[in-house]
């Protein structure tokens, strides 16, 4: 927290006010880390296991990462990884002549 205060030349109270709507600075940072973890889990070529991702994102343990991940996404990291695999299989099994779904197009941009 002190590094953010120093970097942006803000007092502690000013920093807290800025992130009040997000639920606080720490909650916002944790959410960003979890979002990054989710992206890593569903990447097609990702070779890191869940514990490695947790460590990379500075969670003290894989189980702590898993608990916070489940609260944020309603599924375990393992389920998210599996969902990413299923989504990729479904996407790659589409015929060339099929029109891409709008969300697929947005994700690919």
C-alpha cells in the first residue's frame, strides 16, 4: 500500500477514498490478481499448474488462491481450466463455413 501511496503521491486516506467503491484497495488488487489467474487458466498453451499460478500471483498457498477464486468466479481453478478446454474444443470444432459468434469475434480481437 505504501508503494502505491508513494508512486501516486497520495495520502493513505486519499488512496482509500479512491477505491471505496471497489470495496477497498486490497479487494481491488486481489480481484485483478484473480482475473489474471483466470486468464492464465483458460489460455490454450498455458503449461503452469494451479499452484504455480497461485505462486506467480503472490498467493501464499494454492488453497488460498482456490478459495478466493471460488468466491470470485463460482468455480474452482480446476473447473475453470476444464471449462476453458471445453470452450476451445467447441470453438475449434466449428465448421469453416459457420459464422463466428459475436462474443468469439470480440474475444479474438
